[in-house]
C-alpha cells in the first residue's frame, strides 16, 4: 500500500503545481487546482485498477461501450423530444420494454431478427404517435405532460406484464452475429452481437446527425428548438414535425429495446432500470443536447462498467456520484443550456 | 383575518378529526379499518409531504420515497439488525426523515421545475437500487421482515385499533405541523419560491436555501410516513420504495389535489379504495390506476379537491361569500388559497 499512497501523493502535488501555473491574470486559482488534483487522483486510481486486472480491463472497456451504446439510443430520443417539444417522457422506459417485447413476438412468429427489429421500430413509433395524441391537450404545461407520461409508464408496464408475463425472456441474435470474436493481442473473446450494438449506436448517431444538420426536416427541428412560434409563422406545420419527433424518439427507444432484449433480457423492471440510466445520461449531458447525450452515455457507460467490476456493491452509488459531480461542475449538464425554470 | 374566522378554520377540522378518530373504529369493520383506513392514513402522511412540496413550494419531487425509505430502513435496521430499544429506534428514524429530506434538497437545490423532477426521480430510483445492492446493511432484495410493533402497558400496537389510533393521531399532528409551517414566515418564503423564484431572490432570499428548507420540512412528514409503514407492514424492502411507490405518491397527491395538504389523504383514500375493490373484478389494477391518474391530470388541475372547490364556487348564494373569496384567491396565484 505504501508505494501506492506515495504515488497518489505525488499525483496530487503535480496537480496542484500544474494548477498554479499562472493563468491569464497570473493569479493562483485554488478551485481549478482542486479540480485538477482530484482529476489527477481519479486518473491515477482508474489506471492503477485497470492494470491490476490486466487483459480483462479491455472487456470492462467494451462492456462500458456496449452499455453506452444502449444508453445513447435511449437518451438521444429522450433528449430530442425534450429539446423540441419540451416533453419529459418518463414513459420512455415503457416504450423500450414494449418495443423489445413486440419484436420478441415477431421473432417467435417469423424467426427473423431483422424483421423483428424493423417491426419493433414501427411498433414503438406507433406508441410515440399515441403519446403525441395523448399529450396534445396539454401542450406547454410541462409538469402536467410529464405526469401523464408517468401514468402512461404505469399502464405500459402493467400491460407488458399482462401480455408477456413476468418471466425474463430474450431475443436470439441473427445468425450472422452469433458467437464471439477474438480480441486483438489477448486470448479473450467478445460476443459479436455486443460489438454490433456499438455499431448500431454509432450508425444511429450518424443518421441523427445527418438528419438534424443536413436535411430540411432537421433544419425545421433545430429551428423549432430555438423558436416554435417563428417556425409556424414561416408557414411550417409544427404539429406534424412534433409528431415526427415523437415517432423518431419512440422508434429509437424500441430499437434500443430490441438490442437490449437481445444481449440482456426483457423483464419486469427493466423499463425502470433503463429509464434511470437514460435519465442520468440526459441530465449529465444537458437536456436537449444530442452531443451531450453521446458524451454522457459514454461517460456513464464506462463509469458503470468500471464500478461494476471493481466495486460491485457500490456501483449504483458511483454512477450516481458521477451525475452529482457533473452537475456540481456544470449545473446544466455537459453540453446543456439553461432551461427556463418555469417550464 | 377575524378571530372568529380563524377559530372556525382551526377548530372545525380539528373537531372533525377528533370525532373521526373516535367514531371510525366503532363503525368500520376490521377489514375496512386495516386495509383501507389505516393504509390510506400512512399513505396520506407520506403523500402530505409531497403535497406540501408541490402545493406550497412548487417543487415536484419524485424523491420522497428516498426520505420515506431512509426512515423506514433506519427503523428496521436499528431494531432488527442491532436490537436497539424500539423507542430509541423510532426517535432516530423520525429524526432521519428531515435529515434525509435536507440531503435530497441539497442535491436538487440548484434546480427547479422539470429539471428538479428528473433529478429527484434519479434520487428516488437511486435509493431503491441502493437498498437492493448494499446488502451488508440493507439485506438486499428481501429487505427486513418480521418487524414487531411495541407492546406498551398491555396495548399491543400490532393490533388494528391501537395502530389506528397511532396512525390517525400522527396524521392530525402532521397536518397541524405543516399548517403551522405554512402560516409562518417560512411558509411565505416557500410560496414565494413557488410563485416567483426571481422575485424571491431579489428580496434577499436564497432560492437554494429555501428549497433545502422545504425539503427538510417535507422530510418530517415523509419520515413519519415511513416509520408508520414499517409498523403497518411489519416489513420494508426495496420493493416498498421502488418506482411504483414513487409514482403512487404522485398519483395520490395529484388525484387528491395538491392545493391543500389534506388532499393527499383524500387521494390516498381514493387510491386505496380503487386498489382494493378493483382487484375483485380485474387483474389489471395498475392499468386502472394509471388510467385514472392520466384522466385526472388531463381533465382537472387540482384533482378531486379541485373539482369539489370548483363545484362549491359555482353554487350560488349559499356560499356567496366563500365563492368571492375563492375567486379572488384563485386569480391571485396559479395555485390556490394558501391556508
């Protein structure tokens, strides 16, 4: 333990020294010093722990990225919905579960995973439309809208229980993605499907980025985030765009449900677990920010995987601590803008 | 306010509550007393903590179960794991409520509105997972079973009637306490937070501090609710503070109406009745509860209490004075009369 402690002390001192390098004004900055010192300690700790388990830290990294992929699929829809329509959709976890279950039924009927994920997307997009219709009356009353989505979450969870029962079940991955890949420079294997999930999230991120920043619809959506009234003044039917975003968000959650239902499992309570994770991601990333959702998904996924490996019993505490730490440094999240408090 | 008005406002509900405490155990059957009355009382106490936050301070907290659960777990851990004297445990648990409340408030003090709602939801779900994961202390998934309420001087608090008296008297005390706070300058600061955060800050108050204080006050009620739930169920587990319970509290408050803290008891009664009698003819009770919740939120701003007050305000002549009073007040603030 002694050398460990000495190294830690050195790391702290280096951090303090670095932070005392003159800033633009030439004055020492104690707050920054503390942050750098803490950051240094953290990096040191994580590195030390990772070296301790050797090769397997590669698995931790990949597990973290897989979880991040799932969280990103969830959080991107959530954050889009919030950004444009100002709806906090607490039924997002329910859509995840129902989308996954619908795909499960399709797969059992057709045996085809691709058909299953396609129909899962459509089905959950349909739920998105239903939510849109349900919430239309309450436009602009954020808190009441949120409560309605909470009620919808109860109904969805109960209906999933009624239709698919309480026994955990999962989808079979497509034949192409069954089995494992050897990891480079180590004797370890990693399931192909999990790598595909990472790919899926990257793809979804790319498509979303193209949609938002390279198409007319994306332009309208971004304009709607800034000023809805002006957009409708320009002769655009904002309601249709809202509906489209609901479909998109629902579809993304359903896709996440199919992916999660394949490499994890679908069960009662999964909806809440995934909702909590995506809430943490969205809050840490900054509400309404797609970039934030991506960055925070990776952060939360990696922290969670690391904590589950090294401190299984405290993992929730550590994940949650990350959120608090992020909010302490940036009250509106990593990439967030201040949200009108009276929403 | 005239002295006679004040007396009517304070004395009438108190007398009604006392009559209720005496009459209900005589009239109600054992089933009704245990399954409906006592249950809706402790649920109402926990709900009152949320109704206070929503109705007075405008803070929609989904983290009340974290407070509720802290008190319940402190109670269970001290008595069942450590064998500490039950009254000492009760004292610690009841004190744990406001402490946990202050902590939840501290976490969420910099946010408001939707952000606060999400942050407190994260806190509430965190408490659930903490209970489930941190086995050495919380005993994980199974939690604590076989809690025995105390027996004092031959009165067994595991029995229905003594349990009813304890719960009902606590409920009355909680309402009196919350109303006392509402009437104090602190209550005015809470309503300031609800109505106009910026103006509150301009007046020299720190919105963050007021938020923390409001959570602390609500923690008193939530903590006592948690302790009573352990007395009632004889058990506490992560299941008692899961997301279903988080939503249940919000449902209770919304259905009852957050404009007055008493609405929570009304809502708790409605939900308990629905749960008990709907299960006779359908297995999908939760769907029914969820649908009822959605309908109430869609069609009424202040729940059952709001509907009643609205109906009363429409009644001509008889309540003319009340009506004008109510109209004035409901115009003055988005929320409702303060006291």
